[in-house]
C-alpha cells in the first residue's frame, strides 16, 4: 500500500502507472497504490479523460492508449454478430485464435442509441479473464438488450488474417445472416 496521495499528485501518479504498465490496471490496483477508494480512482480517471488523456477503460482494467505507438494492427473491420450468452466464449476464442483483436462490442439500443463498451481482448488469457469477470459480477451482456445482435470492431495485422477470421466466424454461424 502506497502513501496517500491527494488531487493532482494522485492523478499524475495514475498517469505514470498507466503509461508504464504493459497491461491493464484495475481501479482496485490503482486505489491501493494511492491509498484511496476505488470510487476516487473512477472520478480521477473521469477528470483525466476530460483533459483528453487517452485512457481506455476495458473489462480487464484501464489502459493508456499511446497514440504514437507503432502498432502491428494494420486492418480494422466491424462485423455484425448474433448468438446467445452460452456462445460468447466460443465466439471470442475463435477470434483470438485467428489472430484477431476484439476492440469493442457495440449495440444499437432503441432508447439510448449506440452503446459501445471497450473490450481490448487479444489473447486466450484475455478471454478467460473477461469470462471470469462476467461470471463473478453477474452482469448482463450488452447484446442481451438486442436479441443477441451486436457489432465487434476487429483488428488484425493483415487483410489475409482478417479475411480468414471473418470466414471462420461465418462458418461457425456467429455472423448475422446477410440474406
């Protein structure tokens, strides 16, 4: 447990920790480091994001998106998927097994319009962590609001990898029927 930090010192420390981290940091981890509550961290993250700091909340924790990083992702594509909750893990595993990263999930809600949640799932370990968090939290999947229909923004290092991954999703029956 670190020394209790206040205001700007704490927010500067949060940015430093996020920038140095090779993976997501949870609100609880940041709270423990700053000797404050998780709710204080949530408020600090909101203030930092309001200052245009590129912090992305994901299901695994917060990440600092380095805008100038050289990224192996060269191709991005949005796919329309549909399935029930029981097939979520299979869908995500199929994507990462084909070398795709799942950037987000998007649903079109009748009242609120487009709702997007950042996922940043790249590996089987990320899928496992996401599924564990879903089970332990008791939260509902966003696609449950739309009868299973949802979009994913997928990223891949090459068009060939993207095409192969999307073809596998189609063959497995995860893509919305285009007929």
